[in-house]
């Protein structure tokens, strides 16, 4: 099966310090959390806060989705953390 990301939704979780997003393999939903430190590696001067993290996620969406697809290809699960 192929992992796709037809839903552009993402949400910031301050308690987990990361951005949640979702992919789909056929009809199965796969949940991903990209940690703040990953986003900061893309944008070293990013700072903190929900708006900045979501903006960084949006700017680097293609790279993040590729990392997610690579992780998924290594072993299929329903929840992944990109750290």
C-alpha cells in the first residue's frame, strides 16, 4: 500500500511539544508527531510557540512528509514520532 497525505490538517500539541499530522494507507489512518526539535533543525532561529511551529511545518511540509514516508516504509505502525 502507498502512504498518502490527502488531508492538510495539522495541529500543535504544546504538552507533547510537536505538530500532529495524519497520513492514510488505503483506508487506515496513520498518526504522526513531528517534534519541535525537528522543526528547529529546519529553522534554527525559529523560536517557540504554536504559530511559529505550524508555520515551520507548512514551509517544510514536503521534507517532513518524505521523512514520514521513509519511516512508514521501514515498518508499518499506526503512530510515529519524528524526532
